[in-house]
């Protein structure tokens, strides 16, 4: 129960952060975002027409007022209508699940496989399995995302290669379809993240291996494998959790945007990309505010998980 | 297995431990030989950096490798050499026949597991107990080392205990499988004076009860005088003098030992925070002089000392000096 109270307190403490983040992103949108006025007007508009459109868009209101309206939109989850005529909320409800099932497998597998490789490298540190794994990781890190995607497409999807999977597009109507469309994007995301994740996990584990408590465990005859998988790993959880949590916003924004637009998958990333290109402000506002909230949730959840895994973190 | 009380528990011969550093190989322990008899407490004294901890760690083959390695020598526990022993057999001995208490009570325990969890780990590893059976045994051990409310402490994490309490937990863990030999590396140095006295008192009582041999590493000559039957004085990785404590203290032969003793305060109760200061600096392990390593600081130094390195005259009682007192 203590932990629930703690979680609640952390969430409340996250509110000002949400205010701050949304305020900054709103200011950026207002001052640097696209001005919709001229898109909505014909050629050679009269000053009266301009004034009218600006009024409709709310551009004539003072900044603070506009920000409050924006907050209202966030709270009611009503971001208005996209330039396609579709309500933004509907658009989000349609695209976010697609992105989730697209990104999640690669995200989870990337971290799990990265951790397993790191454990193997740390266990055999200094000898050949370690060197091999780390060499492959460096190679993985040095190849650009686009080349990885194209490479996988050629090998797995093209008629010159194995021709196993569709090149582009999306269909999740059945499990079979879903698997055939999700495989290549998953492999590509995994491949790109794997090098970085493996190196990160290995360095945390190897650092922890030098701690006094590890020497104590050895001095009492505990087997090396148990020391690694239990005593060391539990001490690594805080940096691990931080890593995983803070890669969420990055994957949600960067990863989804690139993969979806490249593979032509109708997720939130592609919708965002199109909104940026066409200057679709209601969609952009929704994406920006949701990202801000996601970020704050990540921070809060991170704090809560710290408390769960480390007894030294107090509940205050 | 019955143990022969006339044979030494531990026989160390020509033990050399080296570390590969960026600037070159340093020899932290240089051809050290000594015996530990059953039920005896052997003191190991010397200034900071002289190789006491490395010697202790080597007994359990706990030297971090790399950069370290046991370059040569043998370490025989009850007649069995530990140096070439397969890892698996060694793991079996660690914590059971051979235990070690570390210098740093604050970091030696795992911060994310409870005391009970860590003690049970050791008990289950070496004694035929289930975790459920091990818990009361752990509580009993905590009571033995003078921890109040031991059953409740089992659920505490290390950070909830004071340094003194943590060191007691370490002692309890080290004793939990009735070791033949306990290596206690400055078990009280990190503690405040009152706690030091209490822990040492407890320690002596336990040693009598558990009837084990102990290597007590310390820089406190007062502790050596009160606790140890014999002592080794280390300097720059080598033993410069060894002998029965009474002998060593009343008639030191090595100028270094004499220097250490001369600077002890007269009041016995006054514990020293550091080893008494002898003028001059310890030579750099990377640039050791060819002759006697104490030459630069020695009041009795002669020409021969700089040219020729003195060797220890005897293992159980001896001195490494050309012109002993
Ligand atoms: N991991 C290591 N890498 C390199 N050198 C080391 C390592 N561990 C110990 N040494 C060196 O070995 C020498 C002896 O160190 P040791 O810790 O045994 O000293 P000590 O006598 O225990 O000193 P103290 O009283 O400060 O505990 C030191 O010069 C130290 O620099
Ligand atoms: S050998 Fe010489 S320098 Fe070394 S301790 Fe003896 S007298 Fe001093
Ligand atoms: Mg030491």
C-alpha cells in the first residue's frame, strides 16, 4: 500500500512537469510552427479576410489564453478536426494501436536479446565470446538505419533475395498477416538498437562486477553464474530500467516516424510526418502534447520502479 | 576428517603476487612464506600499501585477475595446494574451510538483498539446509556476534545497519560454516573506537569458541599484542620480521619493527588511527631499490644494505636485515 501512495504522490508531483513541458512545446508551436492563415485563404486576401481567419483560428487571442484553451483540449482529449476533416481523436485512436503493435516486438526483443548477449559477454569477459559479441555490436552501431532497412528488404523481401515478406505496407487482419508485415520492421529496429543496448548492458554489468559485494559473494563460495544472474543483475536494475524507460519516448517518436513512413504503415509516426509536411496544426498539437505527457509518465514510472527494485530509495 | 593438531593448517611458500599496471608490473607480494598453526592467531602488520590485503586475498585466490595474478608459490591448506586447484573445488572451500572478513564493512555486503537472504545463501551453499531451516541458524549466529533482536535484523537491508553491525554480520557469515582458517582483514579499522573494542572482544571470544586459526591483518600493534600469539611484519611486499608476539615486542630485531614500536603511545588503551609514523617514504613498488627496501629510512643503514638484499633468516622466527638490533 505504501508503494501505491508513493506512486500517487509521484504522479501528482508530475503535474507541474506536464504543465511546464506543454507550455514550452506550445510556445515553440506558436512562435515557430506553421501559420495556417494563408493556407486557408485564397490568393490576394483582403485585410478583413485575414483578420477573420485569424479570429477563427484564435490567433488574435493573448498567448496565455491560447495556452489555456490548449490545456482544455488536452484535458478533454478534444484536439479539434484534422485538415482531412477527420476528428483528431479518431485519427489517434486509429493510428496509435498500429504503432504499438508495430514497435513493441522490436523494442522488447531488442532489449531482451541485448541483455542476453551482454550477460554472455560479461561472463566470458576478455575471452573470445566477449570479443566476438562486442565486435558485432560495433559493426551494428556503425551501420545507418536506412541501410539496415534496405538491406533487410533486399535480403528478405525482394524477388532477388528470399522473397519471404511483403516489401511495404501493413495488414494486421490476422495473426499470419500481422507476422508477415511486422517481421522486417522488427528485425530492422532490433538490429539498430542491439549494438548500443548490448554495449550499454555489458558496461553496467562489468562495472558492477568490480564491486566489493561481488568479491564477498565469491569469498563465500557462491558459484559465478549465480553471482552474475542474481547478485549482480539485481544491482544493475536501476540503470537498466532508466535505459529502457527513457528509450520509450525516443522509439515512440523517432523510430515510429522513420519506420512507418518508410514502410508505408498507417501509424501515428506516419500521421505525424504527414502533419508536419502539410502543417496540420491540430494533429501536431495533439502529438506534441501526448509526447509531453508520455515523457512525464516515463519519468514518474521510472521513479516508482526505482523504489520497487532498490530498498535504499526511500518512500519520501 | 580429523585434523592433525601438530601440522600447520596453512603453509604458504614463496608466494608472489603481481599486478600488471599501466606503468609496468608491480610485485605486491614478494616471496612470502609462513605457517599458520591450528587455533593460533597470527598477526600481519605493516604500513598501508605493504601488501597485507593482497596476501589475505591470495589465500582464497580472490586477487582480481586481470590485472593481478599469483606469479609463483604455493598455499597449502591442510596439505592441499590451493594455487593449482580447479575453480569448482576452490569454490567449495571458500566460506567453508576458509573464510574472510573484509576491511570495508560499508560496501562488503550486497545492498539490494536482506541480511537474512545473504546469510542463508552461504548456509545453504555449504551446509545441508533448506532456506527455511537456515533462517533460525542465521539468527542464532547473529545473536552470537552480539546483534540485538537478531530475528528482526534478518529482514533488514545493509544500509539500515551501522558499520559496526555490518561488520558483525560479516563475522557471523564468516563463522557460519565453522572455518578452519579465518582471514580477518582489519576487521575493526573502519569502526569508531568504542565499537572497535566491542567487536574485538567479541571476536576473541568467538575464536576461542570456534577453535579456528586466524590471520589477523591490522596496523594496530596494540591489537596484535592483545590478540596474536605470533606476528609477521610486512614491508613493501615482503616479510621483514616474524616471531612470537611477546618476543617481537620486547626485543624487536628489525629496525623497522623497532621504529613501529618506538612510536606506540605508552597508554595501552589509546588506539591508533594510523600506524605510527616512521620518517621517510615507502619506496615506489615500480622502482624498488636493489638492496634493502628499508634502506632510505633506516637509522642503521650501511653500504652493504644498498647493494645486497637481506633475506629472512627463519620462517617462524626470523629477521631480514644485515645488521639487526
Ligand atoms: N587491483 C589492483 N591493481 C593494481 N595494484 C593493486 C591492486 N590491488 C592492490 N594493488 C597494489 O598492491 C599493493 C598492496 O596493496 P594492499 O591492498 O595489499 O595493501 P595493504 O597492506 O592492505 O594496505 P592498507 O593498510 O591500506 O589496507 C599496493 O601497492 C597496491 O597499489
Ligand atoms: S638491512 Fe640495512 S638498511 Fe635494511 S633494515 Fe637492516 S640495517 Fe637497515
Ligand atoms: Mg588492506
